[in-house]
């Protein structure tokens, strides 16, 4: 059977309170047993101090009786003073000086009576003074008595009630006991507080380390006022940060590995698709060339030899264009192409390209609009950006319809320029709009073969924009399609 373990807070509180209770008990027993003796000793010391003060008072001072009365009240004493002839000249009973220093009676009829007591114990001191314990004849009241001589053999006797001493000792004992109980309660409260001060941080650290053990690094240990706990907290946070960093790097590496595997699979699939598409694209012109060449060989359609040659030349040109496009696509997508970036005027670049296609635009009866600010200066590989723009224009001219509008616009979007090419015509179907950036994908297959298009233009656009690290896209409208791509502004690189 497994033993239950007590927590640190309980053990710390129990040990601390037990220790203090033992101290309180020992202190209480000690004070109840020895408090009377302690008070008696304190009373004797006080009596000797008071006697020294009385000896220093000038007997001829008119305030002499008043000063003696003040000492009696302050120290709870009775005082008797005797002349050198053992005449009692002052006692607490009358609180006045009846005999003068020479023993002459101020009031001949007055006579002071000394206290009549029975001697119980006596201890003589080296200086001639003494301490006694006396008891009154007619009562059980006892007194500690201190006697000494001063001046011209004048005698001084001080009385202090033993009952008063004992009562004071009992009051002091119970007061100290109550104070001890109060101190014990306060110590319990303080102990509980400091136990929480220690155990709460430890509990917090324990909870945090449990989460770290469960690979949860979101929570960290707070700082504490106690230096050692704060250092422990910082060490755990450092460990947590290191583990989190290591786990994050491991996750990133694993994710990267998964991505690499997925990319490799995708590339493998793309290679297979690419080879199949290239084979398909080459198969048609090769078959046409082969067919017409065999016809010429066997004399089929001898009157059409020139026509056959034209067809063979045309198909060869298409094959050549396909190979050029493939080489271009493979070059840009290889990851080894180095951009030749510099500043250029956007309007000059785009307008220059349009001017080269002006005849085609005019022959097709296209209405061309241009919205380009002459001050716009871009930054990038000018030749590749012209290639992107050219592919968009070629695509627009191939699909333009309805009122045959072609609009080129450049918009300022913070630190980029967005170049858009709009052509009126049928929108791209929703099933095709996500695939048009793939190589050899043609949304409109009916005219592609006739126009010599192979479905590589937009995939080249995607590759070139990704080389620049810029965005591109297409927006379907009600009566047309808008293709766009972003370029950097000059000075914002």
C-alpha cells in the first residue's frame, strides 16, 4: 500500500507551530514558577535605586516631604527616616516631617511610632545596608525591607509589600501568557502566509513543468520575490524556451520534409503529366508532317506539292514554337535563373509593346484604351515583366469578343503597381479558372490548335511572377476578363 505524502506547506506549518508552542509552554512554565522571584529581585534593585535618590535630596529643602511622597507613590513603597538619635522623623503614615534634623520637636505633643513587625529573614550587605523580610504582628502581611544609613548617621528604611509584588507577578505572568498566545496566533498566521509564499510558487512551477512535460510551452513561470525561487523560475523558462525552440525547429523540419516529399511527389506527377502533354503536343504536328511527307513520296496529290510543303513548314514552325516555349518554361522554372533587376518607366515598356502589336489590333478591329501615368517607375527584370505583359496581351487578343475592347491600366497600390489587361468577351468558366495557370491547360480548346497556342503562356506568367515574389491573378466580369500582376515600385526594394 502506497503511503500518502504530506505537502510542504503542511509540514512546514506543523514543524514551525510545534516548535513555537514548545517554546511558549516552556516560557509559560518558567514565568509562573519564577516570576515572583524575578519581581522580588526587581523590587530590591528598585529599592536600592530609590534609596540612592533619597540620600541625594537636601534635607533643608521645603519640598522634602513632597519629594518623599512622590517616590513612595511612584515606587509603591513605605518610607521611614530616623535621626542620629534613632528618633523617627518621617514615616509614610503621616506623610510629614515631624522632627527636624537636630531632633527638636516641631510639635512637642506629636510622636511618630515606628512599624512593629516580626523579623522573618535577614541578609546583610558589605556596605552595611541590609534586606529583611518582616511580617506585621496583627496581620499576615509581609514586607521586603531595605535599610541603610546616610548623611550624619541618619537611618533610612524602605518597605515594599510582598502581596503587591506577588499580585504584580501574577498579573505580569497572565499578561505574558496572553501575549504568548497572541504571538502564537500571529505566528500561525504569518507561518501560513509564508508557507503560501513558498508553496504557491512551487505549485505554480510544478503546474508549469507538468505542461512542459506534456509539450505545452505556452505558459511560463512568473517571477518571484524570493531570489532562489526566481532563479529556479528563470531556469525553467530558459529550459522551456530551449525545448520549445528545439521542438519548433523539429516540427518545421518535419513539416519541410513532408512538404519536400509532397513536392517531390507532385513534381514526379508533374513530370509525368508534362511528358505526356509534350508528347501529345508533338504527336499532332509530327503526324501531320509524316502524313504529308508520305503523300509527297508516293505521289499522292501531286498537284498540291506546294500546298503540302506549306503545311509541313507551318507544322514545323509550330513545333519550333513549342520547343522554344518549353525551353523558356523550363529555364524560368529551374530555380537557377538570376533576375536582372533595374528601374524602368512603366508606360514606355507597356506602350512600346502595344505599338508592336498595333497592326494586329487594328486588323482585328479592337478598340484599345490605355490608363498609365507617365511618372510610374517600376523595378524588376524588365525583359521578364515584358514577357508577362506579352502573354497577357496574346491571351487577351485570342479571347477578345463582343464589342472588342482591350484596356491596359496601371494602378498605384502603396509600394506596388498593379498592371491589368482587360478584354471584352466570355468569362472563364468556374471549372477552368483555377487550372489556367497550369502548363498545357487550355480553357478554350477549339481555337488553340489553329492559333498555335499550347497552354504555356499563363504558366510562364505564374513562374515569372513567383521569381519576382509578386502576386498575379484573374477577375471575371459580366462582359469580359481582367488579368493582373504586380511589380515593385522603384525605390521600394
